[in-house]
């Protein structure tokens, strides 16, 4: 589903414990026919954290899907917060890079649906089975908006931190050259071991570097 338009709505200094970033807010306008994808109406938001010179060489980039339960509350049902902190740490160490934070909670199904999926998982379903039982695909996310934002930032070559080959393919098909895939694998925890196994076995996620 193509965006009708993408615009930058704000930009400011953003000091963090990983270093000094610029924080930029973007909005992509979806056509009225977007249907269930437009969880927040027909506007989808994205926040970009940008550090250092991201134009002279391919910067380290992480596309991170919003996860309130993990990113904010520290849930160990998933590895989301650990991946977020890994990306920010690596960007800080390199002194340059971009974190793209998308409003695609629960692989695009939304927060309340994700909590319903948790309930089904407690009853024995895996993450894919729970989404399907609720009437969704295993993963509804699309990555057109991050690609559009990268181009708006003047970035057309990236080192992409991900274990998800779909993200690599999406950027490549949008004209963003992925010069290197950087592993986003984090220290394993028993609480999300089954979650990681399902992503690898049913969704094609890559283990290791």
C-alpha cells in the first residue's frame, strides 16, 4: 500500500544515555482505502533518531517496530527492548547511525490485538498461531515508510541491523542498497526462547551474524 505523501513534521536535539541524537518526526498519509493497515486513521507515524554523519558512508540503521510492552515496560516475552538498546549502543559506539521507530505495534496488528495474542499464547499457541487465530497474518508490517524517510534524509546505502530478511528485501526493492546485514541477536532468555524459535522456524528470521 503506497503512501500518498510523507512529510517531516518536527526536528529537535535529543540527548540520550547513548549519546546526542537529532529526533525527527515523520508522517505518511495513507489512502482512504488502506483499511485495517491504517490503525491510527490514515496517517502512520515514524520517529527517526539520527546521530552524526550519515551521508558520507553507509550508516548503521535499525528499523524498530514499536513495542510498548517491551520497549517501555521491559517485557521479557520478546527481545524487542534488548534489540532496541543493542542498536542504540552500536550507533553510539560508531558515532553515527539512524534508528527508525515505526508505529507498527504487534507486527502491525495493534496493541489491544497483541494483548489478545498474549492471552492465546498463554493457552499454548505460538506467536504466529495466535495472530492467525485472531484473523491476522503472521506479520502485517510493511517498510515503505522507513525507505521513504531514509531517502528524505539523503541516505541510499545502509548497514542494516536486523535478523529479518524481509526488511533487507523491502529496502532493496525500494532502492536502498543494503551493504551489510548486522546481526540483531541478543543474549537469550528462557522467557522468550520459544518466541525466537518461532520467528526462526516460521518467519525465516536469521540466527547469528
